[in-house]
C-alpha cells in the first residue's frame, strides 16, 4: 500500500471536515483540476528532492575519491586544510 502524500491527506480531511463542499458541477470540475494540479506539483517536488539528494550524495563520494586518488602525505594535508582550516 502506497503512503498518502500530504496533499492527498489535506484533500481527504478538508472534504471530511466540510471545508471543501461543492455541489455545483462546474465548480466541482474546477476544484478537481486544482486538486490534480496540486498532486502533480507535489509529485514533481518529491522527484526533484530525491534526485537532488542523490546527486548531492554522488558529489560527496566523488570528493572523497578525489582525496583517495591524491594519496600520500600531500593529499592528507590538502584534505585537512580544505576541511578544517578556515
């Protein structure tokens, strides 16, 4: 079973509590368009957040490999200076 997104939770609870109460068919159609747009935006935000996190992790790995590739005392000193010396 898939987790419910915050947008889906809000919509469900807003209907249950009577905050989103529409009887007019054209208005309901417009409301459904807005809800679909909100869900689509939420989906893309989650995809982007995951992708950015993955790339950030990749950058950390690459920076560590850079230090490993340098090796020796010079690599360690450069790492120390870049990381701890300000």
